[in-house]
């Protein structure tokens, strides 16, 4: 079972960051400090981490 959640992508980061480097998590933490509910998710097909926020789209 899969659930689709509407989200806006703020930034993309390649998954191959150097060991000990977490640029997507650091970016998301800065957005959360500014009051945005940013979350990091993995795009397996693109091999990238995405920083997303809930979308305001009402379908």
C-alpha cells in the first residue's frame, strides 16, 4: 500500500555527500528554525535527498 502526500520541494541534494556530511538535514534544520515544517525525504529514482514542506494545494 502506498500513500501520496502533496509536498513542495524546497531543495535537492545528491545522495553521494562525503561521509559525515548531511547537507539536506542541515538545510532542513535551518528552514525549521525559520518556522517552516521542512522534512528530508529520499528520492530513490533520482538518488537524491529532497527537502520538502507540505503543499497548500487543495485538490
